């Protein structure tokens, strides 16, 4: 096999890939180097958990060598290969046999999920034609094998996760797939913005993908986009339709292909590509063609010597060329953009969902003051509306900024010292081993929750101490590093804003949990299981799906505060004797997080609770459960029975017994539903007997 080089990434965090022969990666997959993690992925029944595990796998860029990341602009050299993913195959082995017999197949192996195949074809190493070759391969698979390829692998920088497959196949001399189906694109028409419609579309779609804009929120819009691409490009538009559709959380590859087939068969719909451009522009996408941008950028800056411009949409006489009118429109918008860039640095904070800016000579960013910028533009004779200003900012020149990834990626490399244990040892308590272990795991989960969209930290650590002013809350706040001081919140309410807080903070500090009512505490526990929210943000026109990024930590003075009789696995409770306040001087919190980042990348470190740890935690948490009236009476008057020394009783029987034994002092206060919950919590197994041929559920108990 020819020594083809690709970029190999240790994990999804890796920004410094290693140049590696593709043969080496194939040999490792075939030898089972990654078998342990792949087996865990295939055995995991939960889809979300499966995705989290998959993201821990190494990956490589099939189509070439990249610098830093793996965007198209990062490509150094094309490998002459293209990745093909086939998901959810009914018969993997049968499909494999067909594909390894194909003269074009270079590599073929089973995907990490075990339900699909990854195939590599060789193509001419032409970056500019990469997507055209991919489009032709899509058609080839559909016609030859009636197989729909995962369209997402069209991207030249798409990562391919490693797997484990002793049957991995590679062919040293495959036939290069060099066909570009000209029929697929023969229907392409002139662009409304110029002659190179393909470049215009790719420019717009790139912005939509980078900013995760969903144009298909309504079913009718989705269909119209399909008709627009079918009308403009024919079969070649299928890839574009998938690229737009996959921004919707309900995207389905099969449904998307089916709909586009219908659009192609329907013929003339009356919907043109202009519909797509209009929809994109309404969402703030810059639809200017790169050619016009280049022409505009070469124009010298001019001062307004005549009457002030009253509207960016300059009117021209009917006999003027329409394209020239477009150039004038773009020139004015570009001049405003240029005016802003010369005076300010802008960024879009994806965590706080807001624009931020600073003057060029300042260091600190702050939330964008639209009114201030708007007035400044008016003072300089730019007569634009505030909505125009926001549209300009949304058009793509403002880069995204994620404060969590920025912080974690710029931390100094971990020096090998156990800084997490060093910090944990300042907490004085008896359960040292369990606390240090769970505190370390919690920090690693916090890193992954902040950085990986599909991951979330299920457990909250709670420190219990019966004295006020013991430093519990201060310690919890210390965990949030100074660089992220704006991303910690004390307590949250049970409302829509609370859910938004889940996406905007690294840590939520639950101070004094005992003050919460039972309903509030159980509602809070339900937030621990959210991995994303679907809410309308302030001032937004529609709902957005935003990943949860926060982790929970808390403190309480009372030893009885847990109220859910069904279980408290979400709470990691530790009763402490005190706190050594010297931790602020002795511990560098940045190095604590540096170690957590290192462990998050470490394949052999498992940040999740093991089954034994879950059972241990449930046992420990019983000590912190609020004792109800029913629970108190059950402990006083009943004990576990057996078939010889016990009696079968239903919840109603037990309620009557407790009322009788307590002299009816609690009549109408004892609830049989609560009795059932307490019996389960106290470990009374349920039994079933048939009485009058009717199955009755009850418990075997004996009276004290």
C-alpha cells in the first residue's frame, strides 16, 4: 500500500494532530488496539452514553494533512482519498462482501457502533473538486448498491473515528474514482449574484454551518429549499439539501433523501434558487458572492461630501445595470463593516449568546451596546437602522468565542502533581478515599460537560456541616477559576431562566439546599439529567436548542435534606468536619483544572460512577434522607418479616395498623402512597398473593 499520510488526532480536543501513514492506522484497527473502548461503545444501550464514549476515540482526516484543526482552510495537502460512511446497515457482513469486491474500494472496516461500515475510495487529489467527486460517489452508491451514504462525510476535513475490526480490508491498487457526473450539474443556472452559482451556494452554506442556522424550522420552508436546489442543480443539489437539513435537530438522512427524490420527480415547481438566498438573507447570512466581496474590498474609502446616505438600498435609474446596483448595495454595507472593524474588536460569545466588543486599545470585552454603536454610525453619516446593524454583525465577520474552550485549551500543561488531591485534602472528613475519588471524577465531568455538547454531569457534590460560616460556600466558589468568574451562579429558581442558566455557567453553587421545599429539590434534581434545553432566549424570535454546560456543587447545614424516597443517585453527599482555609494559598486552581483536562483526555480514566459506586452512594445517602411521619411510624412499629415469622399486609392494612398502634393520633395524616414509598426506601421487598383469585401486592412484615 502506498504511504499515504493523513492527520491523526488523539481525541476531539486535540488541536495538534500528528502526521501518520494511513497504513499504520489500518494496522492498529485490524490488530484491535482500540478494542476495549469500541466494545464498550457497542455494548452501551443508551444512545447518549454511546455518543459520549465514541467521542473519546482517536480520529483521523481521511482526505489529507491538516494544520491545527481540521477545517477546509487548514488543509496542507490532499491525500487523494475520500471517506464514505454507511450507517444502520441491516446486514453488515453481506454489504461488506459487496463493497470489498468493488474495484474502487481502498479500505473498508466496521464502524465503532458495529452497525455500519466506513469505506475509503481513492480520487484525484484536487481540493477544488473534492465535493464534486463526493457527489458522484453518492450517485454511484445509490445506483450500484441502492445505498444512501451519510452526506456529512462530504466535508474535506471530516473526522473518521478509529474502530476495531480484524476483518479490515484494504486494496493496495484500487482503481481511482475519477468520474465527475456532469449530468448531475448540467441544470445549474446563472447565479442571481453572479455567474458562479456553485461558489455562491457554498459560501452561504459555509456560514449556515458555522453559525448553526436552521432554515428548515417549518415543513414548508424545508420543502421549498428542496425545490430550489432541485430546480437549480438537479441531482447535484442533493448534497446541498442535506447540508441545510442537518442543521435541524430532527434531521434524518433517509427522510431527506426521500423528500429530495420527490422534488426531482415533481419537475417545475415555480420555486427558484432566489427563494433560498432570500431565506438565508433573512437569517442574517451574507449572501454576497466572494467575487463581489473582493471587488468591494479593493475600493478606496471615500468621505461623504454630498447629502448623507438615507438608506443603504440606493436607488438607480431604470436604465442602469442591475448588477451595478447590487455592487453599490454591497459597497455601503461593506464600508460600515470596515468602519466597525477599524475601531473595534468583535466576538460572539456562544455561551452567553451575545455580541461583545472592545475598543482596539483596550483589553477587556464587554456586552455590545447597540445604541452606542448606532449613534456613532449616525454621527459618521451612516444612516442605518439598529436592525441593519445587527444584520451586519450577523453576516459572518464576527468570530465565535467560547470562554470555556478558550480557558481549558490555554491552561499550562499538567505537571504530573496531583493538584486535585491536594485541594481535596484541605477538606477535613472521615470518608477521605471516597471523597477524593468522587471529587476528581466530578471535576473531569465538569470539563467534559463544558466542552462537549452531548455530554452532561449527572451528579452534584454536596458538603454537609452543621455549623454556619464554616466556609463550605466559599470553597465551592473557589473551584470556579478567576478567568471564568462571570460563569458561576449561586442557586437557581424553578423556571425558564433556570434552564437558560444551565447553558451559561460553568458551575452552579447550590447554597443551603435545606431551605428548598421537596418539590423544588426534586425539580432541581431533574435538571441534572438535562443535556440541552429548548427555550426561547431573551429577545429571540424563536426557540433555540442549546447544550447544557454547567455542573452542580452545593452545601447544607442540616444532615436531613434529601426528600426523594425513590432514590438519590444524583447527589454525592459528604459530611465534613471542617475546612483548612490555607487552600487559597497552597493550591493553584488553574493547575487543578489543568489536571482535570488531562484526565478528560486520558482513555484509561473513567469519570463515571461504577455500579459499585452507585450502590455505595445510595447506601450513604440514606443517612441524609428526611424522615417522614410514615417512615418514623414504620420504624417504630414494624420490622422485616419472613414466610414463617411474618404477615402479608397491603399498604392499606399497614396504614390501619399504624393508626391503631399510635392511638389514632395521626388519623387522616398518614398517607398509604407515602407508606409504599417508605417501605421501598427501607428495603421491604414487595410480594404478590392471590386473594379471591385477584392478585394483590403487599409486604411481609412483623410487628415490634
